């Protein structure tokens, strides 16, 4: 039996693990990974994702996927958005909460954008997944980015407090990957063997 | 008499006006401008500036200068930094103040980075100017970016309340341009005529 094989260009072990797990559910797609230094643009989440995936496909010379995560505060009209990793790094979990002290709402949404590019020179296709929630004081293991301060709407647990299965049922990453998985099932990947 | 002529790649009329004014003081450098759509990177202020100027010189095919402004909050370890324009756009003057409500200090510094690239393929040279101050409720004309909420250390006026001369004596942009001016006085610009 042939299985599809696709390269995920990422240096983030946690994202790779989640992606492999979600994409392995029900479809024979094997994911390998490559860690490349790709400069990220400023701009909308879509612009950031398109530029990164386009460049990744050029660099590895074949089809690939890339992922971008944004954490968007309602009070900030969507910021920090694609810049969340810089804020997480500089401010930590407590700082992310402190950012919102002067604003009337802690509502936020997590946005995952997977991009698929069929090869060098091709225009990437985007798959977005969004989960609404709010920013709360950190609870749960603090190891995966801002998971400990994001509580999805309708739940009393943060992402970090959820089991893998609970999180993957409703996460922004799952929702984006579910769309990517459906797309990949319909198309030939040049790298299939 | 020959005069040096240099292209400032910018779409910001206010920055162009300040730059022309400051560079015209005592040196025969004529500045023209060109407004190009150059994607900006995420990264340090230096990385952002180098990439933009390198690309600008490639696009116009000759020597040029570019400018990047960052507004750095001490409480955020330097952020929003190069992302300030997105925060200014989404949050406005009041929002920039509100960001700091949950933090112990409103101290900030304004950082201007001019980059000079002698032509396509050449590595740009950076000229940084920094002015320390703090974030305050807006005072003065609200027309030039975040000038109305930045009060330089040792002054009781915001940038926006200062006369052109007062601001240009101490501003981050003046300090960077002063270094650039000194450098340009020592070198041949390929575009001199």
C-alpha cells in the first residue's frame, strides 16, 4: 500500500507531535519534518503564512506544509496575533494576563493557519482553524507556549489542563488540520511514493 | 557646486519632512523619496532594518536610505518595539496607555534606525538613535503616530507638544540622522551628481 508522505517545515517539537497525531487519525499520511530558518513577515496571519510556506517549498524543493499560530485578543482588535510568540517570550504567562488589566474584556481567539504548497513556485493554500476562549491566570503544565493561559469557551480547563484527546477535539490546530486532512485526501502529493 | 542626492524609500510624509529638515542642516544632501511596498520582517529592530534597506536598494537599483521606528516599553522588555505601528493602529493613544495599566512602570524608549545601502547587493549600515521617556495620556496634536503619548525624560512636554526645533534637538530620529549625516559627509554616494 502506498502512503502519502509530506514534509512539515517546523522547528517546534510540540507542534510536530500534535500534527502527526492529528493527521494520522484515519488517513495514511506520513509526516516528516525539517527545521529551517525562515524569516517571518509582519502582516496579517494570512500574509505571514503564505510567505513562509512559499519560501519553505523553494528551500526544500518539494511539497511541504507550514504552520503559524496567532493568539488574538478581542480588546486589541486581534493583536498580538502573529506576534504572540514575541510577547510570550518577553512577558510570560503572567505578563499576557497583565496586558489585559486595563481593558474591559479578556476574550481571545486562538488561530491556527496551516499552509500547503505543492512545490517551488506554486501558490500555497491556507487552512485556518479558530477556537474562541479567554485569557486566564496560568493553570496546568506551563510547557507548551501559552496553552496554560488560554481557556476555550464552554470549558473550565485551560488547554494545558486538558488531555491530548480533549484538546485535539476542539483546538484551533485540530480545526485547521481537519481541513488540511480533507484537502490532502483529494489530491496527489508530488512526493507520494 | 555638486550636491549629494540620496533616495529615502518611505511612504510616510511626516518622516520624510523631518528627515529632509534634519539632513539639510549644514550639509548639502538632497533627499528625494520613493514609496515602495516592502514587506517588513519580524525580528529585532536591526534585522527588520537591514532586510528592508537591502530590499529597497535592490528594487530601486541604487543607493538609498530607509527608516524604522520602534517604541519600546521597559515593562515589556522592549516590545511592542518594531510592531508599534500595528499596536498604534489597532489601539490608538488611549490603548497604548491601557496596555501598561497592569505593569509597574510606564518607562519607554523611542528607537530610530536609519539604514544606508550603497547599492544592490551591498550590506546596509545602520545608524541608531534612542530617546528615553515614558508613555503618558495623549497631549498635543494627535497627527504624527504616537508622538502625543511619548514624553521624553527631563521634559514636561510630549513630542507632539514640542516645536519642531525642540523635538529635533532631542528626538530619536534626530540622533540617528545625526550619525547618518556624519557618515554621509565622509563617503561618496554613487548617485552624486
